[in-house]
C-alpha cells in the first residue's frame, strides 16, 4: 500500500496538501467548492464566486456511488470511475465512503483512489473507512488498515473507535469487540474511554469477569481515570461468581487510587458477599460505610438483615432490624417481610406473628408474602382458629393467592378440621376455581374490570376442561383485561391458546389486541394482528376499523390513517360521526388542520348528527387553521342544539382567540365558561397567560395566574414558561427571576426551556455571571442543556470577553454531539479575535464556512483587523476576499 511504500516522509508533504484540500476542491476552471455546500475562497487568483459548484461535487459523489453500486469491482468498474474525469480529493472520498454500505467495495474504492492520486489518504478518510466497517460489522481488513495508520502516525478517532466497539456490542459479538480493542493496542493506539466502558458494561451481563478485568487494567495503563461506578461493576461480577479474593483485590486497588466508595458500592458488596456466605465480610462493609460517614438506607438494612437471617444469626438480625425501625416514621415493608420470613425459617413462629401484628398496629398494610408467612407459622404451631381469623382479615388487605389457599387447606387438614377445609374449598370455588363456564366468564370479566388479573388468570387456568371448556367470551374477556393493563404478550399467548382450542377469534378479540398493542407502542405488532385477522377470513366491523384508524393516527402514521378511512368506505361501511371525529382529530394533530372545513362539509352532506366529541374535534381544527370565527359559530350552534360544551370546547376557542391577539373576546368566553359551572383546567388558564404575556399585558397575565392558584390548581411548567418569556421580552428580568423562584417554591420543576428563557434574558442585559449561575444550576438538576442553551451561553461569555470559558463550553458542546449555529460561531470568532487569538479565530472561521453557517460582516471585519495585527497576511487575504464577496452579494440583493 502507498503508506507502506512511502512511509512517514510522504506524510510530511501531504499534511499541507490535506489542510489546503480540506478547504478547497479545485475545478477545471479554477473555481473551488466544499462538500458542505457553502462558498469557499482561495488565494492566488482562484475564482471565489463558486456558488453552484457544491451541487457539482454532490453530483460527482452521486455519480461515483452509482458506478460503485452498478456491479462487482473489476476493470470495467475502474474504467467507469476513470471516465468521471474527477481526481479524488479527500472530501470527495469521504463523501463516497459515508454513503457506502459494502465494506469490500469501500476498500476497493479506497485503494483505487490511492493509486489515482499517488498520495496517502488523510486521517479523516481512514476514519471514514473504519466507520464503514462498523456499519457493516465486517472487520476482515481492519488489521491492514490499522497497520497503515500506525505507520503513518495517525490513529482512529474516538468516534470511529466507539462505533467499532458499539457495532459488535449491538450484535452481541462481545469477544470480537474485545479482540478489536486488543488489535488497536497491538498497533499502539489509544482506544476511546467510552469504547472500554461500553464493552465492560456489556461483558458484565454475560458475565465475563476475566475479560472485564483485562480491559479495566488496560484503561489504567493508558492513563484513564477509572470511576467508582466502574469498580462497582467489576466487584459485583466477581462477588456473584464467588471470586471473593479478586473482588477484595479490586476494593483495595480502588482505595489506593483515592476513590471513595459510595452507598451503591457498599450495598452491592453487602448483598453479593452475603449471598455467597461471607457474612463477616458483609458486616465489615456495613460498619465501614458508617465509619466513612455514609448512612445506611433501606436497601442496606434489608440486605444485611436478609444475609443474617440466611446465616441463622437471628439475634444480630433482630438488633439491626430494631435499629432501623426505631429511626423510621413509616415501616419498611421489605424489611418486615424479610424479618418475618427470617423468624419463620428458624421456627420462631410466635415472634413472626408478633412482628406481623406490630406492623399492622403501625398502620402498614402487610403484603401477601407476610400474610402467607404468618399463616404458615400459625399452621405449624397448630393455631388454626387464629389462622382463619387472619385469613379473613387478609381479604380486606391483600387478595389471597393460590399459595394462601394451599396453606389453609393443608393446615386445616393437618388439624383434622375437614369442615373448615371444605369451607375454604368453597371459598376457592367462589373465587372461580371450579366454576361452570358462565360463572367463570362472569368472574373473569369482573376481575379483569377490577384489575385483578392474576386472580382472573388463576380461575382460567383452574378451569376443569373435563367438565367444561372456555368459550369465546372467556377468551375475549381475559385477552382484553390483560391487554388493557399492558400485558400484551400474555394476551397474545392466550389468543394462540384460543386458536389451539379450535375457538375462532371474533372481531372483539382482534379489536382488543390491535388497540392494546398500539397502546403499548408496538404498532408493528398491531398491524400484523390486523393482517392476520384478514388472512383468517374475519371481516372487520365499523367499530374495529374506527379503533384501528384511531390507533394509527395516534402512532403518527397519518397517511395510513387516511387509507384506513378510505378502507371503511371500500368495505361498504358508511363512516359514522366517530369515524369523522377520529379522522379530523388525527389530521389536526398531524398539522393538517386546513382539511377540517372539507371534512366538516362531508359530514353535513352525509347527514351526520354531530356529538360533543365531533364538535370538539372540528372546533379545534378550525382554531388551529386560523378559522376562529367559524369555530366560534360552531360553539354557538352546539349550544343551540342542546349539546353540552365541555372544557375542551371552550379551551380550543379561547386558545385560538388568544393566539391571534383577540384577548378581550377570549377573556369574555373564559368568564362565560366559568358562569356555566365548567371546571376550567390549567391548559385554559395557560392559554390566557400566554396570550396576555405575548402582547405585553403582564398585569393581566399575573391576574390569570393568581386566579388559577386561587381555584386550587397548580400552574405547570408551560404556564410558568409563558409568564417568564413575557417578562423577559418586556425587559423585566428581575421580576422573571422572582417568578422563577416562586415556580420552584410551588414544587413545579423547571425544564430546559425554562432555563433557556432565563439565561437568554440575563445575557440580553449583559448579566453573564448570573446567567452562568443558572447554567450550573440546571446541570445540577440533571437537565441537559440543548443547542439553544449552549448557543445563548457561549455567545454571552464570548461577548463578555470570557474567551476561556466560552471556548471550553464550545468544545464540550461539539464533543457531546451538538451542532453550533451561526450566532455561536460569530460570537466565538469575534471573542477570539478581540482576545489576541487571531489564528484560533481564523481556524474557527474556516470551520464555520465548512459547516455552511453564515459569517456576519462585523465578524469578518473584527477578524481581519486581528489577523493584520498578528501579521497573518495570507489568512487576512482570504478573510478580506470573503468580506468583499459578502459585500457584493448584499449589493446584488439590494439591487434586485
């Protein structure tokens, strides 16, 4: 390969070639263009007006890709590439590699370009080839490529490294990912930190402790700072495998690295070491965490109590439990369960029952686990009468399960109290254990509607098929009950069982399955159910088609929703008012509110009698498409026809009026709704706050907020955001800060947009330090800044002359995958230029042009002045050229 032939000496000359070619792509007529699609400038008489050449470069990329996809590599394909008469520049090669999916074809093209240019590829081209390998998960030529990169003195980018490992992890090829990192180390590369942590996390699920440890040590050799979380992951795996010495060694190593163990690590150690029988070790960690100033939490206590009970060290367990319970106002259910079971496991039944009674006296309802344990204890002590009393009490606190009944029957039979056992069996029959099909259907249906699905399933499974078989009603009731509670996999398994029992699923069963699969976000499965229904010859009814259309629209499949509406008509059904309501509502939500008028007239022509739901959908559609007067008329029509307007009806019209600044009318309607006794919600109040705020009527916005709270409603984050935005735009930044504090006092959690509004407002009045305080606060709250936050903060810091912080923030933003906008770039360039960092500003200037962002005239002037002061005349010439081109362009626009 070329790199092997020419070695490092060739690259010394290539660096300058690549740096220049990154900015320009020479054309036969002397003009130049960049792959990013924006105008580029050159020196030495090169034509700077290269608008339109970008499309040419893209066309060349398209042409190359078409040739490469036209057949296998060979002389014919090489000739076709040569016929394009384009010398492969780095940006062209990168553009092609980004489009290719076949790593073999990508590699062949990569080598062909090397021969054509007689130059080594730049680092970006090599990394693009690595990303093709990651996408295709084909690493056959990886060693060769990495070897060439090593010889050239360049390495894989962090992104390429992470993608290579992540692709293996996603395909569960963890050993291959491990080998990949070892290959990188063989060539003296430094794999990315995230590549290591991603693979270690994946290996912990298998687990592969030895491979994890090797990777961990490699990270340390490379100088990466390993965290407590990483130590915790390794210690958990080693402890679970019973490799106590290795886990302890890691703990010692962590301490030697001055890493402070957190409560999660101590809880892991207590649980894992205790479960493998190392009770003394678990105790050691429990006491050590206290010595280090960490307070044990519920998990710590419960884990330690469980470890001690398992080791039959009951006295120590009791002492620890009492210590925990004494410091709590509300009993810990899990700790009580653990302790009751601990007493039961060693035969201390009186103590178990006493603890059970104590739990109830404290106002804590025992779980079914606690009840079953107590019933077992009472049974073993022969206290059957008391057990029956507890069982009767249990019915009010926790639904008895099969185990409960088994415990009671077993206990009563042991005591010879057969009559009582029979009564329990009667209770079991009343619960549906041995019913006839009608009784079973009634029980299953009632239990499903009461959301007691386990009991319903128990009755279904307990049905004696020798006596009677479940019918279609049985299956449909349980399928629907399971699906409504999100247990769609169980519902589908029951559907398959229905088919196996020669029952023919009806429209009701299919309607339930379709609706519930969509409701759980599994729209593809919902579509499959519909297709399967059609394939099995079950014809949908109008209710099913309406349900299907509603689900499709809610899943965001607008065109599919339209097609289902057409299918309703194609199957010979006449769309009813619900069909139209679903269609209009779905289209409005998808941004097609302008179609409301046409559909409304179609309903009228068909003679549909509009109900409240239909009126609400149509009124909302009219408001969303700006036909507020028509919506108002419909509201009056609705009232005249005796239809009860709801909060949704009034809310839509009020919001529509507020958005077009007809606030007095909106407020009158608001008062009308209240006079009719309609309970207005936060959404309606927020519409008025937003409307008044946007036109600067701040006092009225405050009055609406005050009334909202007097009604016992709590403003939501959107309500506060509307108010804060209004205050900021009115220049009332101090008042906005007061309102923000009030928001927090009301336990309304700010979101990213809240902080964006405040930071933007503070930057407007040049209170950059205060803005940075809110920036830090939002990060402490676990809210990730978005592109707007970064742009606002970076611009503010740069404009204030705080270049160091602005640059750091700018780089962190890009490293996190953010895409800076023109405002960001211009502010950074001006800040660097003013801070006597002309060349850094120029580098950012070039990056801005490559990204296709607009560079302001003022920015160019400031940079040009800085470059002249720094005597960077070549760069100044380029900036001057861009400035002249910008001036020409602006002059042409004004002339036009």
